[in-house]
């Protein structure tokens, strides 16, 4: 039961975070960010937000710093949009799956040639 609820909350948070990051965050360090996934713990206390950032490693680190600085604001916006007793603590991480997939695809392409 709680797994279904945490999944629903994660999907709603993913939608709302995408909107907040694209419209509300004015920090110049935060560039083009895509929320790829959100994992919420069963007790709804923590939410791990996986993001993808367009740019080099320096741009990615700057974006992570900007998001860490705006974490309180983002959490309060989530709290206004989603009705929960307590808004989950946000943890931002890079989604390495896309880069990993591209690397494997490149290796397979080289093997075929």
C-alpha cells in the first residue's frame, strides 16, 4: 500500500519539479535541467531527485550548487502544490543512465565496425 502511495507522490513531484525548475528558479547557475526520475522513500520523508543537465562538467557542478542553494524554496513550492503532512527532504543527484547508455552504444558500434 505505501509503495503505491510513494510511487504516486514521486510521479506528482516529478511533474511539479519540472514546472518549478523551468519557471520559478531564477539562479543563473541553474541551466537547462530535466528531471528524469524521483524516488520517494516509503515513509515519504526523503525524495531523491535525478536530474540531467545540458553542458559540460563545470556547468553540471554549478547547476548542482544552484539547486542546493534553492532547495528550501523548491521544497516550499512542492509543499504548496502537493498536499502532504510533511514535504519530503530533497536530494539532487545526476542521472548517469543516459551517459552510460551512450557509452555502451558507442562500444557496441565500434565492435561492429
